[in-house]
C-alpha cells in the first residue's frame, strides 16, 4: 500500500491523539466516517499503525532519572549477545535498547527513581554479568524536546 495525502493526514492526527474517534478524524480529513474507518483499518492491517497507547508522565510516577547507558561486552559470541538482549527485554527500567556501531555494543535508555535506583539497577543487573566489560552512563538533566511523532 502506498500512502496518499489523506492517509498521511490520518496518521499525523493519530500520532498526536490516538483517542480521536473515527468521526472526528473523518471530519478533519474531509471523509465520511465509513471510508475513514476502512482507511484506518487498512493502515493497521498493513503495519503502519503498530499500537495505540497512553503516554504516561514519568516524573509524576516517581521516575525522575533518565540515563543513556552505553554498554560494551567483553565477549561478542552469539550466545552472549542473545542472552544480553533477552535479559534487557525483561528489565522494565530499560525503555529502549539499540545495538551500536562503533566502540560500544549497546545503548540503553533507562529510567529510574533517583540516582540510587539507577546505581542499584546497573550493579545488580548489568555489572553482575560476566561478559559486560564497561557501562558508561550519560545522565540527562533537562528535556528540551521529546516527541513520539514521526515527520509525515
């Protein structure tokens, strides 16, 4: 499926507010409700819409620490990489994980309740793994921009 202008408008509206009704979206893009519903269903079916979620306020929930941690493994065997990735998937504090090109192997986005919470997480979960060689932490201070919206 190739996206046309109306499809992109629908996606832009949904990524700003997924709680909009089909009727509201249809009105904003100039369609009647049934064709709009069919387009949204097709966008979901084709994988353009992965999920609809509520974005929570981390600070109000006590997660006042955001750290980007760069991890280097000492052994890059397939088994260690797979085990590390599986473990990372099980940690709720890790909200994003990327494999990296360059000097580090992974970059983790980690939220915690204070610096003590982060320290415990790193000591108990990352540094306790025999194949984790280094963890470099970049502690964030002020969020200047954070968006989940893609440029459409």
